[in-house]
């Protein structure tokens, strides 16, 4: 295989891999501020973007070199997040998918290697039957077989008929649902690391919800009902991105890697899109930490809110934090004491963290939440299936010059009263 053929093949493999949204979580390098121990543990870091660049530069001289880098990514994930982590289980599926694609290519080449590349020169009956069986099995697309012989699909069909064979009937449309032991084991493995419902499992694994329901019935998991929650009487949502954010601190304890010492997770969520703009984990619950994370957020993302909703804790009302708000011209809105439901968007979001069996998977679950999982509230409000990231990118943005001073909140209570 020459360099150009190898480039085309690896580019095809990589394009198919990165098309799966859950795999994009491993595309960009880890942020050392958010994950300070990663580059201490990992001596030879590699991410999908590095592999993509190597393909573009035609660095790889064989499929084995490409596979070695995929294996390095898998091994790094295992070291950084542990063998039981969801991160490791998902990156293993990248490896498995890649192996299947390589094996499929090898099988295809082995079956056709001995055949003349010009199908019109094939006169041996057994060789003709071999091609017919390959078409009939549908293990390789008809388009790929035709391309191998340098003809179009109509021409290939005519040649088969000229040989005296009936062209095989190829099933089209939705394939019959088949649930394999491998399918069941994959879902079981995921559920051993994180509690997800059927919709999110479907979005994560790219299986239909129908198939997931069937698998869940086989696994028969214990379904935990959510407790009733308080809802404040004047729910609202911002009508523009970056008009209003919410932030809060969440205790991390009693799970790996924070079994011994409590740490604190801070997150900033955009009210309009539900997008987690930034997050960070710290050792101390104080205003120095919260103020620094706000600075880091603005520095790394280039984004900031017009209004920031917080609770009344000293870490958010202390001078260091409020000075940071003033410096960036951000208006602070403190909720009423002992009414966390007024900061409900961030309070409800913590469930995504607590569904994890290990806090090693915090970076991954945030990427999945932002980029993979369709948010039900967005669908309800905008009548379109969107992930928080899609909403953050595509919905109208707050413009300080045009929108400053305007009330860009949509109040659900007032809307209900208008409709009654």
C-alpha cells in the first residue's frame, strides 16, 4: 500500500470514528488547570486531534503505527482515570470500532486479492461464485465492491446477469433488530460506571431507544425514583445566551479520587442554553478559589455573563469575588437565603455529577452533557432537539451595546396568567 492509499484509508477510518459525538470527548488536549494531575500521570499524552494531524501530514507509514497511537490513547485514559471509569470504557469502544474497521478492510482485501481487478476478465466459475456470495452476504457494501472492480453498480449488476446468475435480492431499509451479548455487555459496563436513563444511553451509544429498552429489560436494573423537589413560584429563563449564568459549589467526597479529602467543584452554566461554560475543582471553599475560577473562565473561554446568579455564601459575597465581578462589569444576583431552588438550573445540574460512580469521570460527563445529550428543556422551549453546546452556539447572543438595561428573562408564571 503506497503512502497516498494509506492516507486515504486512515482518513476514512478517522472520519468515521470522529463522527460519533461521544468520541469527540477525547479530541482536544486536557486543560491542565481543570485536570492538574493529568500531565503528571501521563508521560506521553496523545489525543484524537494529534492523530488527525498525523494523518493529514502523512506521518503514518503503516496501519500498525496508527493502531499504536490509538492504543496509547486507550492506555493513557486507563492510567489517568482508572480501569473502572466510564472514560476508559468509552475510549475502549474507539479501539474496538477501529479494530473492526481494519479487520473488515483486511477481510475484503483477502477475499478479492486473488481476483483480477478487471471484473470482465474473470472467467473462472468458482471466482464468479465467490463474488456473488460476497454481494449476497452484504458484509461489504455493493458500492465498495463495484468500486474495487472499477465499475458502477448498474454495470456490476449487468455483468452478474451476463454470467447467467440472478442478481441477489439485497435487503434495504431498517435492519432487523438483533441484540447480541456484546450489546448487552456494553450497556452493562456503562451502567456500572454511571446511572443513565434510556434516552441518554441511546444518545451515548447511538443505538435506538427501542433497542436500549429491550436491553434494559434484559438487564432488569433497579429504577430509582427521583424525590419530589421544590420549584420556586416564578420560574424564568434567559432569552439570549450570556445574558445570565448561574454558579455554585458542589462537595466532592466519598468517591474516587476524593475518598480521603473533600474537594469542591464549581461550574458556570448559561441560563439560556444550559451549556456548562466552565468548570474547575479546588481544595478550598473560599472566595480566592471562586474569584480565580471566574478569571480562568473568562480567560480560557472568552465568554462572560451580563448577570451572574449565586447563593449568599461568603465564597460568592466576599470582597475578592465581588471585586472580580466589578472588574468585568458583571451584575451579581443573589438568591434568597435558604431557597436553592432559585438557583435551580445549576442545582439540578449537579445530578449529572452524582450519577457517576467515580469522580474521575467528571471531565467526561461534562463533555457528554454539553455535546452529546439532547436537553429536554431546550426541546420544550425551542421545539428543536439540541444539545447545550448547539444551543450555546446557535441561539441569539447578548449584546452589551444593544441589550444593556433590557429585561431578557421569560417568566413562565406571567405567561401562564396571560393564557388563563
